[in-house]
């Protein structure tokens, strides 16, 4: 992950926003970066480049990313609500800063929420167990379109392709 290449894609307002997000919980910055790198590596190991498309592999990556951010930050501050709020804030910032079409953005936000739910429900599970759980959930993910009501798929992954 090349930080400078990423920052070139983000406008100044969103760079300032992420700086303020980071300053609000500086002890979460390194665990979040670690979670992000680990998520990309594990997603690539399991799905190759497919996790960059809008299919089940992408649903896995978004859910796993949110789970990992919460899990890594929980090691630093054992407050479930705080780490879940942080994971949401960071991943919502990402969706706002790297604009996507409406349906893929809805899909990503939904799968992010699934990952935070999985963290809440499985805090004691190992990372390997979570990977297997999320891989199974990805296999069972629901294909959506513009008319889909995502609230009908609460706690289930969704995909477009």
C-alpha cells in the first residue's frame, strides 16, 4: 500500500478530515493500518484480485476489514462501543473519500456493517475462525440491484456481480 499514491486520490478536505479522525484516537492509527494491510493480504490470498470487483470476494474484504479494525483496536482499548464507532468512522471516511457509484457504495457500507456485527458476536473467536465464517457468508451473499432494500439483508453480506 503506497501512502502517497492513496493520498493523491483524496481531496484536501478529506485529508484534513482523516487527520482529525486520527487525532481523536491516535492510539488506534497503527492498529488500523495493520488491520488494513492484513485484510488486503488475506483477501488476496483467498480470492486473488477478485476482491477488487463488486462480487462476494469484495463483500468478504469489507466485512473482514471492519472486523479486523475493531479487533486490532480492541487490543489497545477494551471498549467494544469505542472500537466499533472507530471502525465505522474510518470506513465511512473511506467510502466518502474514494467516491463510488451509488449501488457499490451502498453495498460497501452494508458489508462494513456486517463486519462490525461479526466482531460484536464473535469477540472470542480466532482470526482463522472468523475468516472461515466470513468466507462461508460470502458464498451465501445476496446479489442486489438498485431496487434492493438492504435492510432486508441485515447481518448478511451482499454483492452486485
